[in-house]
C-alpha cells in the first residue's frame, strides 16, 4: 500500500527541518548539549559522592587517630604497659570522637605492634563504616566500605628529668615553685606524674629556667616559667630507682645515734653500718667514710656540717613490716651539707634514699640550701614530699630530685647544669629510665 499524500508531506517536512538544523550552529549546540547531558549528570554525581566519601574518610581517620592516642595513654598508665583495658578505652574514645553520624561496621580492631626502636607501647586501631552513596548506589549492589587505620606510640621527647614528682593524686600538684625561689636548670626537664589540672606550678616571684616542664596533667601558664617547651598531658615516666630496696640482711645495726662524736671509722671496721638516727648539732661537724649508712627507723637531722664522698644515707627500718617506722631527712638553714653519691653498688647515684614504706604525712623532708652546701646525685623520697628552700645558692652539676611531691620556696637559688643522664655517669647516676616521653602518631 502506497503512502498517502499527508504522510509524504510529513516526511518531506521532517527532512527539511533536519537539513536546516544541520546547517544551523544553534542547532548543533543543542544536539551536543543533549548528547553530553548524561555525562554531565554522571560527573556531578560522582563528584558529590567523592566529596562525601572524602569527608567520611577524614572524619573516620580523625576518630582512629584519637583512639590510637588514647590507647597509648592507657598503656602508659599501667604497670609494664599492660593492654588489658586498652580495647575499652579505644571504644569509649571512639564513642566521643566519631562524627560520621553513622555507626561503625563492626567494633574497633585493636592490635599492639611490638616495640620498634624508640617507639614503645604501640597501639594500632582500625575503624570501618559502610554506607550507600547517593549516586553510586544506582550502579552498586553493595555499599562501599571506608576504612581508617592509625598507629600511635610513646616516643622520646628529648631531655632527662632532673625533677621527677611521683604524686599519683589528681587533687595535688606534683611540683610547686613559690616565694622567690630561683631555679636554673637549663639542660633538664621538670616532670610531674600528677594527673592534676595543675600538675606543675610556678607562682609567687619564682623564676624557673629549664629545658621543659612536663606532666601527666595540665600545666598552668605563668610568666615565671622560662622553658623551651611546655608538655602537658604527657605519659607518666618511670621511677628510676623502683627496683632498689634496702636489704635488712645487709644492715648491721646498733641502738645508738650516729653523730659528730661517733668514731665512724672504727665502728665501720667492726662491721657496723646502721644506727638508730643521725644527728649533727649546730656547732658539730661529721665527716663520713665512703659507704652506705642505714638509719634504722629514726630521723637524720643536720644542723652543723655533714660531708661525705661516695656515700648514701638510707632512711629505712630493719623491721620488714609494711608499716615499719621510716625517718625523715631534715637540714637546718645554717647547716653545710656536702654529699656525693657512690658511683657503683646497690645505691649507685643516690645520695639520700628514703624507704618507699614511708607514710605521706604533713611533716615533710626539708633541705635548706646555702652557699656552702652541695649534693651530687639523687635525693630520693618516693613516698613523701621534699621541701627545698633557704637563702643561699647550691651549685651542682648532676643533682636529681625524685620525690612524691617537690616544693621549692623561700629565697633559694638552685643552679644545676644537669644534662643528659649519660653525662652524669661520673657521679653514679644511671643512664636510662628517666627520659621524658610523649605520645605521637607514628603511622
């Protein structure tokens, strides 16, 4: 059947229109735009999905980074870097810092890579979310999984802690400078294990010069600090003498007091190394032979002159009971104390050692500095506060202060050119175990 006239005219009209459109530039643009429209829509959709994916990835990575750092802090607060509670800490941190608005695909995956060089207490956290994307979901039967992996570790911060406050109570400041105390220790770090919001404080008219001030808790800004770095919220550092304990079997005690009238050389020759107390009167002078001097339950009270090279005074008790009485060390403002720690033996590097069984009381150990005094080595009072004050100047090269709390007050000036622990080996201070650290992302 042949087409009628109307059909023929319709075809001719369409052909004529297409010829005119082909020759018309505006018609070409319209055709090209129409052909390209699917690609434009697709590109816009993919761009939107890419931006959304990138945002979710960044949010997830931030949460993983925060969780890994929290895990290292958890390990650093437990003996031996235990991992027992790390997973709980990571989960809690993720609940606070995951801002993708979507739930995790599964629980955080937590692993503990082995120590690598200076990087210790490592924690690696893997987080994943699975969520359909607006455009891509038209072409994907399964929503893509976005994964973020982060690893953190405890790393060296640089510098050794010549002041190490062991205070564990968040309600107490670990290191406190008050009055007109002047502290000049440009090569060492002041460190406080207190988790207080004011872990270390410099108040009054004190002037504190140090390489850095660091602490487990916060550190209040003060114009009295003159340091190269503030390091608040750092991981706790270890007790450098935690493995040292007086042995009662080494103590040969007598019930008398060690004082300026004691024939120390003769008594030590007979085997005695332990006395009920130590006392030097206001006008007295006591020069000790090298060695260890145990004070059995009593105090050491210095009002006159006390000197010894290669000595450790140990405040302890031959009674092994946990509540045995432990004496204190007190130096009068007019006293002259010159002690140098031994360079070998059990108490290597320690000039004064107080048994850690001592009870934390309102009565503090006191060392009053003056121009005639110098203590080279460690002053170790892990369970009680040490007050260091006076009106003089103590020039020391390698003096380490380790106490539950440290307080510097009065008009005392302490000049301590304390450098790296390895630089103090000539004074018996052991290297390692007292370097400050910080938590950082490592991968």
